[in-house]
């Protein structure tokens, strides 16, 4: 009887014309997923913006510019390297115990790790030990950050009708650019009132701690909301519940069609992440620490770029729903290799020649949109690529494990410096990223018409 009721509810949802007319329960799940991605990006990317002007707090006196910039990037890499381990563990939990429970376990640990960043001492107090402590905290936090998002996309997509999955993917993913914009706003406001003028300035000594406290509070707030409104998605509650108790999702993921799907997703997402880090993650370090751009100008530029990016997500989502997600991803890869890489080079050239900071950030903003705009299409594509019984594990591994090699972008930049000026090395990475995106998308099938309630693939 319950199964018949659930099926009737699904049939009603399938006839829903717009997101606004979806049942309240479904909209709450979408809101929870969007908020989850919002706090996830805050917890992950705080160091890339907030610590860029304050890295001297943790660096030994006399550290060279290139070395301090690399120290800054390693902090971020520690988080991304740990993320896949948490994704694998919590993806398994999401496929066997439930999407909701996996998120509920991981989120409080993320909040604690973010809060711990706010109380770190500097080099003057603990020497290099302070920097090591920060790396450990970011690694541990990264583990649980990977777990926090393992079940969210599956939870949202499994609650959505087929014809609206592109829109749902766009809506749930706006948490990323809005979270990034929030970080940049916080940094811009702090730098306005607490300028980072050397090791003794207020921002360098304690101002950078404030965003980490606020990030931790936002994460705790999300946990309360999520536990109140989110329920398990239908496939795990019914057919998949019996199946997932008898299998090992990670083992199933390495067999047959699932293995081929996973390899394809790893190739494609490695390109997406490499392009994203080469632009979004490298921008603050290159422009502020290496090219001498104003930290305030960079923060304001990133705010504007991410607000526009959030709006573009809906365009990308609608396009993927109309012409197919695979086709959008393939052509997006081509545009990254050609248009984004060219504009990025022009932006860096303008900055290195002392050109207008406004023009530099406008060009970089376009690059960010071209590279990061495909995230909602990518997330939707990945969740559609795997059957219910391994969906959370497939997403977790494909999405997060693909971050490992791109997370080492700072080392690639150092290596490329032999042939290319350091400030231009990210352009080379963007070209490679676009090629990986196009090739990875080409390897796979179109997915927009798949049935999300399929427990196992044929």
C-alpha cells in the first residue's frame, strides 16, 4: 500500500510543470541541497580568499614570493586531497544506510574543523608548527567535507521529475557561486576596515579569523535545517532499501558498466576541477601575492563574477535539459580550451603591465563563468550516470576523487615555470582542462532521459 502511494506521488510530480509547483516536501529537499552546497563551498574555499592577504602570518620571515604563494596553495590542496577519502566512506554510508544519515554525520564535523581554523596561532608563536597544524585541520576537515556532499545530489535528483532535473541541478548548485560570493564579500568588508598592511596589521593578526567563525556557525545552522526538513529519497526508502543491504556499493562500482561510467566521469571531472582551480583558486594568489593587485579589488571582482555565475547556472541547466547534457559538456570543454584560456592570458597580461584592475577582473569573471558554469550540468550528469544502488558512491568517487590531481595545481605551476612565466602557468592548465572535459564527455552517453528510480543497470 505504501509503495502504491509513493508511486502515485511520483506520477503527480512527473506532471509538475515548474520548480515552484513541485510538492512542498520536494522543494524542501532542493533547498536543503542548495544550502548544503552553499556551506560546503564556504568551508572549502575560505582559505583561498581570506588567507591570501594573511599568509605572512604563517610563513617564516624572508620567505620568497613564490614559496609563500605555494604555501598558500598547499593549504587548499590539503583539503581537496582529503575530500575523496571522506567521499568514499560516506558515499558507502549513503548507499547502504541512507542519504540523509550520511549528511547528518558529516556536517557537524565540518563545522568543528572550520571553527578550529579560527583559533590557530601564527609562526611567531609556534614556528612552522602553526602551518603544520593548519594543514592537519584542513585535511581532517576535507575528509568530512567530502562526506557532507556525498548524499546531497542523489537526494535532490531522486526527488525530482525527469523534465525538471536540469533546473533542479541548477538550483541546488547555486550554493557554490553564492557561497564564493559570500566569502569574497566578507573578505572585502574586512579588508576595507582592517587593511592588510604587513605582519602587524589587524587583518593579518586576527581579522582573517572572523570569516571562519561565521562559516562554522553557518554550517551548524544548515545541520539544524537539514535534519528538520530532509527525508530519505524514494528509491532508498522502497526498492533500493532491500537491495543495498545485500551488496557492497564500492565493489559494485568497480564492475562492468559501473566501472566504465566511473572512468569516464573521472576523466571529465578532472578537467572540470583543473580548469576551476587554475582560474578561481589560483586568482587570489597570483594577482595579490605575485602581480601586486589590490586584495580588495580582487575580492570585489570575485563577488561580481560569482553573482553573475549563479544566474548563468539556470541558463546552463536549461540548455542541458533542451539539447542534452553530454553535448553541452563537450562544447563547454572546447570553449574552455579556446575562449577561456585566451581571455585568461589577456587578463594576466593586463595585470602584469599595470593595467586596469577592473578590466582584469572583468576578463577573469568571464573565464570563471565559462569554466564553472558547467558545474550544475556536470552534477546532474553524474547522478544520472549511475543506478540507484551505487549512485551516491558513484557521485562521491567520481566527483571528489577527480579533485586529487587538480588539487596539486600549485606544483604544476612551479614545474611549468621552467618554460612559462609563473604568472601565466595557469593558462596552460586551463587549456589541458578543456581538452579533458571534451574528451571525458565524448566517452559517455546522453543521460537526460534515464530513469532515476532504476535500482540496478542491465
